[in-house]
């Protein structure tokens, strides 16, 4: 019997021969950052297969980066690396798992030593003091499981996951919660996340998050005045709106980078677990690109496909504590009179 050597997978694209702009457009990361990511994930990627020389970690990572960035079908992306569709399915799971092991080093809430800088950066946006970030939810469409399918329907529209995020002034994502279905209200997700605990721990430093009117006004969460009666309240609402735009711009940039998260990219056709993994992985890669100062480039003309989809605000009636209302009132009286 003639011995057949198993296939050896090599990149069809040699990064050393590709111009920098094309690398960033295709993979959303530059050459140096891809090499850094490859070095970090290689131990996990190589230990997950029996014969590591057959599929270099660079091949695996490039194929997954291209898949997340392009929003293409899983059947077309493997063509860039010479692997079959079933093989790419395994590679996708492998790379996502390896990447998510490092989530806590990619998505980090502001630490006490960083609060002064973070507050100053956010203050420059709307001149509201002591804000360390903006919070909101965005929806990512996917094909839901048949069981309890209705809970994933977003306002009688498409099926989705409602993803809660907190971002800083530079659009860095400092928190992401991607485990709740589209029908769940933002306030419920907030109450059942670790944000109340984390912000409670920071209250002695007198810092706040900022959110839209769908959230309750809390001692650590500032929302707009629903019915502004004075010029000071109007000025506060204007400043609030300028500051809160950072989360809308973050959603816009994230979905423009990774088309699988954008509604026009179609619905994700994966298990619930893998959909959540893809969302978090995209947030991690977004932060990595910001940390390494990788610019966002695309083949289209500037502005094409980059219009942010602002979700309508659902109003869930919830009375704020008197102390929380007074906290916002004091800010208005002190800084916006």
C-alpha cells in the first residue's frame, strides 16, 4: 500500500509581501499585532491538534480574523487558507476558545489608579464631571434555537442577543455582557450584571456612568431629565447627549469592523454559545486594535456603511431613590446653572 502524506496547510498569503493597508482592511489588525496575537494564542492552538506542523497557528488566526471582519459565509472564507469548510468550523471553535481565555486582559474596567485620566477624557466630551464611561445595549441578529424562540425576538422585529456594553471616551470597551436574549430589557440586564457591584465599590471615589432614559437614575448612573423645565436642566441634557454619543459611536465602529455583528451582514447561524463567543471575541479584537493604534480602514468610500443604528429607547418604569434624584439635581445645580 502506498503511503499518503497528510495535507500540510500553509497561508496562501505571505504577510511579508502584502502591503500594510490591505492587511488592515482584510484582518482589522496590522502586521505586528497579528504576530503578537499569534504568539499569544499559539500554545493553545498547537496543543489542541495532534500534529501541530500541519496547520500553523498563523493560518488558523488569519482565517478567523478574515471571517469575523468580512461577514462572509463560512463556506467562502476557507478558500483563503486552503482548508475545507468542516476543517474551518473546527478552527473557528479552536481560535475562539483560545482567544476567550485571555478575555480579562483585553476587556478591563477602569482601575482606581486610572480614574483621573479616564474622567478627564470623558469630561472633554460634554463637561459633566466624574463620568468614567457610557453604558447601553445593542442587538446582534442571529438564528435562534427552536426552543423558546420567541424570547429572542426584539420588539416584534428580528431575533437577536441584547448585548450590554460600557465604553470609555476613546471607544475602548471596558465591559461586555452577551448572554441575554433580544426581548430582555436593558435595565434587567444591568441589574443582573456585575456592574452595580463594581460601581458600588468605586462610589467612595465619586464616579458615575452615563446612560439613556431607558435606565433608572441611580447614585452611580446618570440619566437625562425626562421633562427639562429649566435652562440648567436643558444644558445638562445637552451635555448628557454629547457624552453618551461615545457608546453609539463605539457600536457603530465595532459593527463596521466586524460585519457579522451588523444587521446588514445577516443573522449569525450558530449555536447560542458560539454566538456569544463571537460577540465577545470581536470586542476583544476591537480593544486590541485600539491598544495597538491600528486605524480602521475599509475598501469603501469613507462613510459608506458606517451609519450607526441607534436603538429606540424602551421605557421601563422604575422609580429612582430620592437620594439618586438628589445626586443628579446637585450636579445640575452645581455645574449647569
